[in-house]
C-alpha cells in the first residue's frame, strides 16, 4: 500500500502540515495469486481509487495550498500599501503646514486608500474560504480513512480465501514427469552417473518449480536413462511433490495484496488521554485511529494526568482497545477533624494499589518504583479479561490480594469488575486461565484446577478484572 503526501502551505500551528493517504495500485502481480484472484484484487483497488477521487481531497489540498499562497501575497501587498499611506500622509502633512498643496499626492493617497479597502475585503474573503476549505479537507481525510479501512477489510477477506487455497493445495500430492541431460565422465557407468548427479537433478527440478520455499519433494524416481559414448546422459524422472505454504510466503502474499498495514483504534473516556506503543507516542484524545506495520506483541500505554494503564497486546486488524480512567473526585472535606489511623491505613493501601508500591532509594542507588500492568488474557465482543501483573526490581510476579483489595483494584484502576464463577468457567474451558485460586465478586474462591468453588483458607488470591466494551 503506497502513500500520497500533501503539504499544506500554512503558518497556522492548528493545521495539519502533512496528509498521508492510503492509496493502492491498480495491479499487483504475484505467482501466489491466480487469474481470478488478480481480477478480484484489481476490482478492489479500482473501486477504492474511484471512491478516493470522488472525495475531491486532492483538489481541495491543491486549492488550499494556492489559497494560502494568495493570502500571504495579499498580506504583503496590504502591509506595503499601509506603509505607503503612512509615509505619504506625513509628507502631505509637512507640505500643508508649509502652505503647499500637492494634488497628485492627494490623488495617490485616495487611490491607495481604495486599494487598502479592496485588499482587506479580498483577505477576509480568502480567509473565510480557507476556513471552509480546512473543514472540507478534514471531512475528506475522514472519508479517505473510512475508505482505506473498508478496502483493508475487503483485502483481508481476499487474503483469507487465497491463503485457504494455498493451505488446501499444500495437502495435495502432485506428480510430474520431467526430462533432462547431464554430463558424465566416459569412464562412469550409467548407474554411477545417475547416482552421483541425483542431488543436482533434484535441485534442478525444485528450482524449476519455484525453489525450496515453494515445493517439498515426496519422491523422485529416475524411470529411464540413456548414455552416449561421450558420457552424456539423458534421463526421465517421475517426481511427486507438495506445494509449501509457510510464513515467508504469507508475508509475500500480504505484500502482493497491499496488506502490510493493520488498522485499529485506541479509545478512552477522556480527551486528555495519550497513547504510546513501545514508548512512542501515537496519538491523543478520546478516540485515535492508528495504522501501521505492527507484527507481534507490543507494550501499549495509555497516560492521563499522571496515571498510566499498561498492556501487552498482540495488535489486531480492526482491533478496538479501550482505556478507561476513573473520574476525578474532590478530596476537600467539610470537617477539619483528622482522619483515624484506620482511615490513614486505607488511604495508604489505596495509593499503593493504584500507583504502585514506592521504594525509597538508598544513598548509593536510586531504585525505580514498582508498578502494575494488566495482561489481556482473552477478549470477546462484551469484555476484555485482564490479569494484573506486579513489576518488581527482581522481575514480574503474579498479583495476590484480599477480596476487598482485588475488587478495589478492578473498580478504581480499570473501571472494571471482578469476574464471576461463570466467567471463570468460560475462561478455564477456553484454556485461558492459569492454575490457581481466584476471587469471585461475591467473596467466594474459584479453583481453576477443579473448575469449582472451593473452601480456601488463603486470605489472598489471584483475580481477573472484566472490562466492559459496551
């Protein structure tokens, strides 16, 4: 998938400087794609190109750049005209005080005044048009982003069809009969010549079928061979082989289809949320649409007002990842009475759970504070199921808390809730739940080993937070 770059020639800091628009070529040749699949690919690209042109984005950006240049030119002319009026007005004043009247200078000032009025009107009209054009460009960009996502879905569907064909083809044993010639020493017998050259004969056959990444030989039998007095040997081989579909071919197929990027969304319940992938900022706001070549597991962070939510995610196409933050509550009190020791302990505990356990540095070394992250162990249309992990100086460790503290963690840290027995059964049967005992919202303990409620003497257990996606 290629990009079209547009530079908006403006000094206004509020406007986007560069627009990068997804754009596909009308053809993409690859031996991995058959004739019918190539037609489907061309149709998808042609439909996208037609819809893209209909947005008028290119024309609007071009007009924007021209209009911005015109506005700067008008501003310069207006400034020069005002400077001329100021200079000639002082000159006229001095002449009048001296008892002189310069008719041509008065006429010049009158013409310059009319020109200033014209330039001001032109500037106001151009700036109004520019503001309207800016809104049109923003709308066009949103339309193009939607078209790109739609195209991406269509390409993914075609990709799955092609991949399925290749995977199915890889199970089928194919056969072929090929002939060839090799040079042998005149002292070699026919069988010795064949045996000593069998590897090169196989390699020649494999290369003729696209290489070792394309096929795997099941059998390779020389069915006929004739040797001349010069030693040259002609042979016939019956070969059986399977086509191979591996990770390298999958990457090649995705490139051929223009599927090197994935599209996904980060969302939050606050406009001030900033999003990071592997510590690189990728956006800010309640909803941020992101595209890129993200393959594998990434460290994703959402940051708002000093609070951070961390997840390790295998970013997926059309993924929708929600990061809620608890609303700010007033801490002012109507009573000036000091809190009790119990309240102080509870406040300290809450701070530890939500912010991480602070470690005091010694004189020799500044040790980093501990913190929590949350791993998505499963997700469906209704919930993300999060397993908290505590990060210590010695490494990562599973989080064990009391039922009250676990419930507090889910509610205040993630705006989520503790999982129920049915949810734990669901996760256990889906092989998403590690062995151990887990807190249920009603205070009972669930055993992932027996998949049942158990009588546990432990005051601290593991837990799963259910984050609603509705």
